C-alpha cells in the first residue's frame, strides 16, 4: 500500500508581509467605495423592495408622482432645495441609526392628534402608517430637522388664490389673489353673506387614542373609511377653495402624498400635485370649536395652514422623506380700509322679485316670516359674530343643513383596527330649539321644487314674479300709484349691507323719436332688510288706459350707494371695482327680472294676472247706437208703412255692449252682443219705444285708448210700444229690425271710490 508523500515544510518568504499589506489596503479602499454606494443606493433599493411588498399586501394602485430632478438625462439625482420649510424628515444616514422603535416621527407633523380625511387615494396605507403600522420610518431610523419656526416667504407664496364655487357659477370666482396696481394681492369680495356647503357626509379618521399609544404594536391593516351620501348643494351654497402651488425649487422631488393641516386639528390628505386646490370652511365665529376632519377651517381674520409632502415607502429627493411648510392665509374681511371689499350676495330667484298692486300687508310680529328652516335672518357667519350662545350642531335637522357651530360638522369616530368596514346611516336628530339669546337658523332652507312658472304663479290676481312674462291689469291701479316692486325670499334677511338695484318702466307701444318712453324719474333702488320695496309713482303723463309697458329690474354693482354685489356680477365687475370704475355704472348693469304689462280697460282686475291665465277677456261697456236706416218688421209686415225708414238717424238709443277683447293685439272680436233701448221715428207722426236684445257685427273706426266707436249693422229682437201725437196708436207689439248703425262708446269708464271700474267685468275664456 502506497503512502502519500508528506508535504514539505513552508519556508518563510520576505515578500509575504508586503503582499498582505497591499491586500489589506485594497480591501479598505473597496469597503469605502461600497459604503458610499450603499449610503446612496442602499436605502432606495430597500425602500423599493418594501414598496413592492406593501403594494402586494394592500392591493392599492400607486398614485401618480413627479420625478426626481436631474441635470441631464441619465445623470445622478440632484437634491431638491427645501429652504424656508418648517420641518424636514430624513431617512437613515447610516446603517446603525440612533433612534429606537417607538420613537419614530409621524407621517406628517401631529398626525396622531388630528382628525384626518383622505381624498382621491387609498386611505388604508396612510391610516395604517399613522397608527404605527409598517412604513419607512416606523422603526425610528429617520431623523427630524427643524427649519424656520415662524412665517416664511417661500411658504406663504404657496397660496396663489382663494376662489369661490357655487352651483350657479360655471367657473370658480377669485375673491383673493388678483394683483393690484402695486403688485400686491388683494381681497376683492367678502363671502360672509353666502350660504355654506355641507360637509357632513365626509368620513374622517379620529385621532390616535390613549389605548393606541400604550406601547408599540404592529398594525397590519387599518379599516376603510367611506363617505355617506352627500346633501345636494343649494343654489346659494358656496365652497371656498384655496389654490396652492408647491415651491418650484422642490417641485420635482418624488413625493406621493400631500397633507394639509389647519390650526383647529383637522387634516386633509390627497395625492401630491404641483398645483392643487383645497376646500375650506370659513368660521366667522372666531373659534375652532370641535374638530372633526371633514373640512379645514379658516377665519375672517386670517390664519395659517401646514402643508406637508411625504412618502411612505421610499424617500423623495436624496434622503428626504417629508417636508413641511407653513402657509399664511390672509383675512377674508376688510374692516380697516376706507373702501373695503364688497360683500357677495346670492342671486335672487325669479319668484323673489314680484310686482304687486294689492294692499300693503305687514306680517304680525307673533307669526314667523319664514319656516324655521328658512334663512330669514342674517347668515350664519354674521349670526355667530353677534350671538353669545347657540344650540349644539346635533340639533339641526338633516333636511336643512346648518352651518356648524365653530367646528361646523359632527365628527364621526373612525372604526377600530380589526373591525369590518361599514357605512353608518345618518342618525335622526330632533328639531332645533330656539335660543333665547339669538335663534340659530340654517344658512339655506330646503331646496324649492323645480316647478313651471304656471304652477308657482297664483291662480287669480295677485303679486306676480318678474319672470320675463306678460301680465294684465286694469289702468286704474297704475294711475293711482298703488303698485310697487318688492324683493322677497328668505335670503333677504342676510342683507347687512345695502344692495343697489336699478328699476326701469317704459311704454313700448308708443315711442319718442324711435325710443321707448321712460315713465320713471328716479330709478335707484337701495334694498335693505327693512326697506325692500320700490314704489311705482302714479302714471298720468304718456299713459292712457290702453297701454303696453315694460317693467325691468337690473343689478347695479357699480353704484356707490351699494356695498353688496350679486354673485353673477362679481366676475364681470371685479376689475372695475378694484380700479374705481364707479364713474360708468350703467356699463355693469345686468337684467335680473322683467315683465310686459298690458294695461287694458275693463279687462283687468285691481292686481296683476298672467296673460296665460287671462287669455281673451269679456268686457262690458255702454255704447250709443245711432241708426241711419232701419228695416222694421212687425206682426203684419205687408201692412206696415213704410217698411224701410228713409230718414237719417231714424233711431237713437243706449245699450250695454259685451264683446271679447284680446289684450295683446288690443283688438275686440268683431261681433258684440247688446241689451238696450231706443226711440224710433216711424213716420206719420208715430213714435216707437223699442227695447231689444241684439247682435252687432261691427267695423271699428276708433279703437285706441279705450275708444269703441264703430260702424256696422245691428240686428235685434224685442218689444216696441208705438204711439202717435194723440196717444197710443198700435200699442205694445213684438218687433224685429235690421239697422245700419254708428255706435259711439268708450271702454274707459270712471273709477269708483273702491278703485274698480263701474261696469268692468273680467272672465277668462
């Protein structure tokens, strides 16, 4: 059996120490390079791996993000500039990390203390991270760097505009953000008089409770928070929108989320975008109230917000995980300047502007002027400034959403981890109780039903809306000056400042040099809650019984006596109001309501009625028929001598005529009925006293101004009493006749002491 040869003993070599030293130097250089590479690429790779894992766990779509800024294509990412920030959270700078589990920073400042709503993205990973679940900094390896503690120019420049959106505006209206002549952003309009949008349907996560902070624990997945059915917005409910822009020096950082936090403990989280809008709620009471996270709060006196861009699974630029800026919100009221911003007011609806000739009636103080849910008092913003106490928000009925008492909304507690997600039904709330100090009313009443104008207009004569339609009335109320235009509606009680309107009354059936004749001398109408009527003066000059008038009401936003601007006028006149364009107020007027008034003798009541309800009317008036020639028929016409009288004006009488009259065409039906009597000259010394019931097809000769003079025929049946010079001749006998007549009449009778026509009748056909 062969034995393996033994290894020869190793002889020491003098070059070995030198080789080992070179090898150690190579390892040291390689280690430095590897550590530098890991410090840059290691966290990103690890975070990408964590992001893939989190995506698989939650099955959520990745939101759209921006890219990390770089100098050239393919070059290394350049760190973004976060100067002016309030706070920055950075990822691990070394492998060791100085923090311990349980002391990790929050996903945005004070995230555990606020009510949070998440919009347009999956809220589950965000709420999971907020409650201590796994995310990039959950193990405490991130560090926080504080920046500028106070106000910063870069943060304030994030707020670019404040806009207002209502259901009646096609585009949002800018109320702050336009530049004045000095290049400073100014407040154009004060929105305190508008109604408030309802946000009670928004689902928000509650702050982290004490039980959640009792030691570190792993949260696998948070429950999903779903919104309820929103309340349909009312026509004058306004939503205030803050238009914001992330600082340009860091806009290309790879952020995924934005968190906006107010000073009242409410937060809103949404996907990161370079430019974005945030809905807010103006709390005019000056206090935050109870937070609920449904909407952010701002104040008329100004305030601030914190805007944080953050990630959950990877860093953004370099080692930055999130960055926070402080944004100042300017005051939404101007009470120190001599020419403050004008207040916005809801546009009146068609049925709010009415023309009325009836007796002026004042409501009794013991009866409410509006339903309890209708805003007959000043808006909530003004009400809360004056009230010392008010009922809790839970006392408001859901049918008529009320402005939240400081907090504005009823908070909803977020479900606990592990619970099944469920939609909570709206709880029934009792009716609101009146407060002895200041009754709290809702900003808007329930929406009015969208019905045709015929259904909303009164069936009989009465106040009619200026809904661009035709009305019929007798001329007497217009002559007496008892007619007026009034602004009604529940929003009238909000007018804490005067609203300027312009009223025009012209006659259109006659013109002066081709233009309508203006019947008013004073067109200015300044509306206040206690003075909301415009009295029409008595019409005498350029007005007769048969006239066609046009009554129109315009907004007058550039009037120096008005301090309120309607919402529909604000977009057009904002620049004029800022530059002092009150010198030409007529250029900014806008038609609000109008009506064509047909003043028709004997065809109208003492108040207005729509032309559709009136149609053609039956009128009765006195006329004097003069018979030029008469064919007289008696019981023995072959014995009558003569059968045809040849004398002119063979009979003259008086009759009550009834015909059908079209108030639009101002033309009567050519056939009228008559009930009258006449004195006949029958020849041979005989005189007849004729009472008849007849029909008169006539051709009008003069028909303007109520004149009914006509030429035509008159056929009738009746009784005739014939006598001669010495006494009764033939006595009482039946009679039938056909005459050529000229009838002279006037359908504009005198006015009685009661204000109605003496012989006027009115009946729609």
